[in-house]
C-alpha cells in the first residue's frame, strides 16, 4: 500500500492534478469529497469518460453504504421512529429530570437535533455541565437503552463501520482519492485511516504542509496522517509559488500597528454548532480573565444566526454571558471575511487580492495599493493569478 500526499499551495485549485492522476488510472477507485462537491465531482469525472471505474461519495454516505452492504446487523432507524423513541425516552426519564421535567413535544425536536449533530455525545466533553445538559444526557442515555439490539442510528454506525474496516480490507483492490480533509473529527479521521490502510493505493490532497497562523486545523490533519501512515510519497502540485510568503505574512494576520498583540485570524474545526458556541464562550471568558476585556468588546458573526440561537441560549445564559442579537453588521467586515475564504478556496486572481488589500486591516499604504492596481489594470492582468514578483 502506497499513500501519496499531494501538497497544494494556498489559493491554487488541486482538481487539475488529481483529475490527471484519475484519468490515467484504470483501477476501480473511490473518490471521497465534501458533501457540497459530490455532484460537481461526478460531473467532472463523467467528462473524463472514466466514470465506470470510479465512484464518488461524501464520507457519511460511504459509511452508510458500507454498513448496508457488509454489516447490516440492525435496521437503520428512520427519522419518524427515532422521534417516537425519543418521546418515549423523555417520558421514561421525566421523573429524574431537574429542569426539563414536564416538557415533551416542546423539546423533542431540539433534543434530537442536539443528539444527531453532536456526533457521538460531544456534550460530555465540555465543562458546561449544568442541570439542563445533565437532563439532555439522561434523555439520550434512555433513548440508547430503548434502541439497543433493535435499531442502529447514524451516530453509532460510524463506530461499527470503523471496527469492521479495521478487521476487513474490503477495498484492498481499490485506489482511494480524498480531496477534503478540513473538518473531520477524530473518529472520522480514524475511519479514513482504516480505509487508506486497507486500499491498494491512495491519494490525499493537503493545500499546505506548513504550520500557518490561522490555518492550524489544516496542519493538524496533515500531521495526523503523516504520523499514522507508512510508505508516503510526496507530490508537489506546484513548486513555483512566488506569492506564498506574501499570503502567509499579510493575509492571515492583522496589522500589528492597529492591534498591539497582532491577534491572528484563527480557524477552529468544530464538530457541530453546539461545539462552536462552547468554543466561543470559552474564548470570551479566557480573554476576560487574562486581558480584562469587557463583554461589549466582542462581536460574534454567523452566516445563519438561527442555527445557533438554541445553543447561545443554553450556553451563554446559563453561564451569565450577556448578549443581544443583531441581524446585520457592517457589510465591509463580512465582505473582508468572504474574500479571505474565497482565496483559501482557490480564487487568487489579481482583482480579488486588490479588493482585499484595500481593507483597513493591513499595514499597506494607499499609494502602494493604487500603484499595484494601476499596474494590473494597464497590463490587463485583472483575471490572472496573483504574482507578487511584478516589477512595479
């Protein structure tokens, strides 16, 4: 078994290289990608004319397929049956509930949502074990007793499939391609490890092999697989990257003049919305203790605030963190964040970089930016990939 690490560069799209490898590969293969990219990836592979040899999945769909095709010891519970059993669990646990006793239909959907999105009872890992969380855990434990030896749900399928993959090399004759490793949790990474070790060859895309301020989760994933796999072959997708150091030094740290501590833009790979809110609450309290910040100094931004409301109410209120909700903030800030994310996702055109550099967060003079802008405009380079080695 040989594992190939395709080391991409920040802002560059790795699809071209990985599709070149697939096009020359007549081995039956699996391609694992982000759920949002499955359809596009299937279309790209169909265009290559090799769709007979390769099947595209997101990790969750693949895990369910493995369970159905190879294990299938218990029936996978459907949403309607799960709701009925959670209601029974609430009724059964009600006499021992400290806060949620007497509530049934009013809370069942929220409890199911917490259980299914928490992924393997992440509630238990936090320090916010107040009475409400204890009640939720009791309801979940009662639900697990009700489904024992009768049904299996999505949460437990992961554990069963991981154990099966460690004992059975069902893809020993397959090549495996993976191009999205950003936000897998520990169990998902272990499942991938089992898949790779039991395959013929594998190819994994990492868009950097460096520890970059703000992109720690990418480096942590890289280190995890580097430390747990043997026979690794490194493939650099693009060795010539004249602007990489510029991106690292300027786009992923705030201006040290404006912010004395040079506070970094950092990413945290939460397993679910609850975990995100717990992380934010911990950060707020930590900054207040260490640096005497006030609650009014913090702004929390989310694309879909409604997804977080129940968790904010649970965590913030029970831990006496005051907050109020506002649907709109300064559009310049959200545009700034969106541009950073676009660059990470592969849009590193000159016009995108110029837009970004005009924000107040960088210690670059207006004259320098305008000079660069004029150079790009005069030479018709707006849609070219950014290269900071131009003579200006």
